[in-house]
C-alpha cells in the first residue's frame, strides 16, 4: 500500500500530518518507541525533510508524538485524554465543558451497562466493590475520591474492550480536574455510596435495577451542575 502524498489544495500541511500519522500508526510502533528519522520518513512519503519536520510538529502539538532533547521523537499514539489536556487550556469555560462531557457520559454508561454486565467476572466485581467502599471512606473524611471514581467507571466498562471509549472516560476527568482546580473539596458520602448499590444490583443479577442505580448516581452528580437537562431512565419501575 503506497504512502505517497498527493500535493493538492491549501490544506497540504494538514493532509501531510494526517498521512504521516496514518503511516506511523500502520508501522507497528509501540508507545514510547522512537520514530524513524526525518530522512527516512521523507523517503517513504516522498516529501522533503522540512515538510516532514512541519508535519511532526503538528503531531507533537496533538500529543501523538513527543520530542526529546538530543534524541529522536517517540510515538505516543492517539490518546483522547492527551488531546483533552491540551484542549482544556484553550477553553474559556471548563465548567461548561465538564457539564457537556458529563451529559455524554450519562447517556453512554447507562446505555452500555446491560451489555457490560454479562462480561464482568467475579474478580472485576470484587475490585469494583473495594473501590466503592474506599470512595465512601474518603468522602466521610471530606477527601476527594475523583481518582477512585475514575477507576470505578473505567473498570465498570472495561469488559467492552473499547479503547476509544476508555480514552473518552479519561478525558472527562482531565476536564473535571481543570474545572475544579481552585475549588475546595466538598465530597458527598451519599454520592460515593451509590457506587456500591450499582454493584449490589449487578451481583443480585438485576440488570434493570443496576441501570436504575447508575442513572440515579448521575442524578446525584448532577447536583454540581443543576442547569443540565438530562434524559432519564430513573423513572422506570424496577
């Protein structure tokens, strides 16, 4: 399959960066591997080293590659969490961005949970249970449990084996951390305890109630963002 660049239009630089990223992804690089030299990439893509250097700078800006002083750039791959880290620095209202991402998470997690539950192993449920209990303990000490919350929700959906979805979930907590950077920690033990009720329902084999509990959890979190108009499954009988 040819990686030759077609030089057309005013978006040449973007096209080259896109083709370069595709070539690097297809080449089998692992995270942290050094990239081929600019001369090698230029020979493969049939463009000059200066153009390759410019394209690599674009990929570096997106966090897809990383430069190292005195050494070749390394491959970091396509990670939505890295993109969110860069994106949030240009957003003038991180709070609004958090609300919007939370709305998407709400719909995504509640819709996927019935597909996830049959794939959860006893070891997965044990780990999720321990995380839920530690969240309650931290909340009672008025300590942030955001890190554990991230582990819980990512772990809950991990059986889907969907890398993009996992990266999206990581992105939420990147934006969430930026939005609350200056705020004091005010954690709610009642919200923390909702995670345990989700696991209770899953262990009882009651998928409908598990979805209900997850949905109710998001409504608890919604108290931070009262202006969101969420869709709901919470009103459904269980």
